[in-house]
């Protein structure tokens, strides 16, 4: 349960605290070529590392799955969303 809460906290911080609206607009405009997409993913990686106390030897699989899936979900949202359905994709992913 504690591990889940750490992953959830990293996700909330990465998506809602450390990602500006400017970054979101850049990602929407440039999609997979946006440098902000990769900075955003780096922030998530860093937050996970901090919350996991840099113990990748024990948590490497969960760390990898979360980062890869987060990237896939973010890229999918960028290509699938339209202005009117933007909020729907947020709730789905």
C-alpha cells in the first residue's frame, strides 16, 4: 500500500505541480517532438527515484513500467485528443 501511495504521489506532483500550462500547450503543438514531453517524463523519473529512495535495484521493474506506460499514455492523448474531447481523454488516461 505504501508503494502505491508513493507512485501516486509522484504522478500527482509530476502532472499537476511541476507541469505548467505552457508545457502542455507545447506538447499539444509539437506532440512527440516536444522537448517538454521528455522533460516531463524526466521529472516523473526523478520524483519516482526520490520517493523510492534511489533503490532501483529493488524497484526497477515497477519504475520502468510506470515510466514507459506514462510515456505511452501521454503520447496517445496527444494524438487522439481533439479540442472538444480533451477533458474526456484526461479522465480515461
